[in-house]
C-alpha cells in the first residue's frame, strides 16, 4: 500500500477540512437555541480519522499516477458522503444509516433529492449542513472537472486540458493556481447571490443556505415547497440568474478576468446552453398556452425549465400536472444538463454538440462518399479518439440509466417513479416525477434498497461514470 500513500494523505486532508466544516452549523445551533452534541461529535470523529490518514502517510512521494488519480477521485466522494452522514445520524432526527447516507450523498453530489419530509420543522443546524454539503460538492466538481478529469481523459473531457503542450510537472502548479482562482470566484458568486436574496425579501438564514445551493445547482431548500414557498418574482428571477451563472464553464470566468471580455458571448457551450433554454421555453409556452385550460404561467415555465435543465431541482409549481408532453420535455432536459466545467451534471452540452456534429458528418459521408470531412469544435479539429470517448460515455450513460430504472422497478416502484428516479439520480437533478418523488414530494417512503440504488446512480453520474467503472477492470490495475 506504500504506492498509495499520496492517495490516503490527500483523503486525510479532505476529511480534516470536512470535520472543520462540521463546526460551522454549531453557530446556527447557538443562535437558534438548538444546541446538541451531534455536530461536535461528528466533527471529532471525522477529524480523528482524517488525522490518522494524514499523519500515517506524511512520507508520501507527492506524485499520482493514473490509477491513483482515479482511486483518489472515487474514494474522495465516497468518504465525504460517509463522514458527511454522521451529523444526520447523531442528530435529534434519529435518521437511519440508509437515510443519513442518502441525504449526505445527495448533498455532496449536488443532486438535491431528500428524505426529509418536514423541512419547515427540521433543525437549523441540519439545514445549514445540507447546504454546506452541496456548496462543497459544487466547488469540488468544478475543480475536478477543470484540473483532474481532462488529464484522466474521462468521457471526452480531455478537450478541456489546460494546455495540451504542458508536461505533467507544469500542469500541477498551474492546476493549483487555477483551483484557487475558482474558489475565489465561486465564493464571490455565492456572496452576491446571498445578498440579492436578502435584498429581495429572504431572511438572513434562508439567504445564506439558498445561495449555497443555488450556485452549486444543488437545489436543497429549507421548505417543502422549495423556492415556491417565498412566492416572489424577484427572488425567482435572482435564483434563475445565479443558477445560470453556476451552470456555465467556470474557466470562462478566469478568461474574463484575464482580459477576454467577450468570452461569455463567444463560448460555444454557453451559446448552445442559452439556445436550449430559449427553445424549451418557447415549446412549452406554446403547448401550455393551448392545452392547459387557462393554467398557463410564463413565470413557472421559465423557472422550472432552467432549474431542471441545470439539475438544480428548485421548483415553484407542480409541473408534473402540466401533462405528458411537458413531462417528456423535462425528462429530456434532465439528461442534457449544463456546461462542462460548471456545477451541473447530465450528459453535458459539449457532448451533445459533438454527437450532433458526428451525426451530421456521417450523413455527409453517405451523400458524398468520396468527400473528406473533418469535425471541428470551437475552431479546433476533433480526432476519432475524442469522438469515440464521447460516444462511449453517452452509450454507457443510457445503459446505466436503464439498468437503474430496471432495478428500481424490481424493488416495487411504479413505472414513472422508477424511470424518473433513475433519471434524476444519474443526472443529479433532485426531484423526480409522479405523486411520490415529484416536485413537492420526497424520497422518504421509498424502500431502503431503492435508496441505495439511487445513491449509486448519484455518484456514478457525478463522477462522469468512467471514473468509477474503470476501477472494476482488472486490466486497468495491471497497466
């Protein structure tokens, strides 16, 4: 195990950070007179385990090979979900291990599905911890998507390498510098979001927690009715703006700060992302205007379209009552997701774009058999290796979706709950469809085995599938 000292050393640091973060909700406990030992006890346990990993691997060689990078990625998210569940287990809510782990995994993967059915009466410390988990998960996935996954060649993410000409020695310090900038930008957006929520009528505590879950596109709310609880147009507009800001590539912010002032207008992912939002809103508006018997609401269409596409999962209306066609549109939006290098999940915009270009290229070859056509993406040519990686990702994405849906059906769930549950877990959206896990429902009544299946879907979707699946290939460890 000496070859993996760097992995466990890094896990130790992450657990210490997580343990220190558990002390933050204690402040809320003091303010709202809900003092108990849940967070303090969970913090001590987490810090002790983290310290043991840290101190026992001080002599690590500070290098990671490819296998270790994949292992570190998987173990990081798994260990944070495990230790992140301790405050739920130790709390006065007395959640089972299954429910606590489900809530923790949903938080750290920014999924937003919840097993808590009475959010209004949930202790403030727990509400703050849920928001912190999503906030930490959001920054974690951004840093990983920009600095680690491109090097690991996961699902076509190699298209976003910092510099293809840099050696591994040069990439590491550059990655650290970019990671720090990302944290500053992410924190700044969170602060601005909290300020806007407070100005438009949210209380201070709600502003803080909702700002963290908005920028993380996680969707955890303090109320069963989600954002709809506030019934405020200004809050919903503010929420949509910051959800979009969290859904675009964070590397674009760095380029903007570095002097590229037109990056948000030129970025090919951002332009397609906005087009999808506009087209979806137009289609739903036309349908509901003529088919929803006077219940047409442009406000609800705008908000829920943006929320579902980005995987945020906030709701302001029970959209599962709009009819079968809007549900089909929302199901498709769940799979698409936002931009690569953002807090969103799903297939990602760039993969949809390259798949479209590949299909178009194949059609051209049929029409002009002797023609030579090169696929170009963002002014650069895309080779067969990238295309194969992306097609493989999309193929496995839907294969795993159907497997999850089949397994959920075997546990006794009805068709719509099984299908939407599988979709919302692998796409890290949050709410599903139907009366049980729909917009204003929750996952508390599902069988425990269903919850464990869903947690597997969450981590697979969050880590881009291959980062987990490759660990189970014996050939991967031999090479």
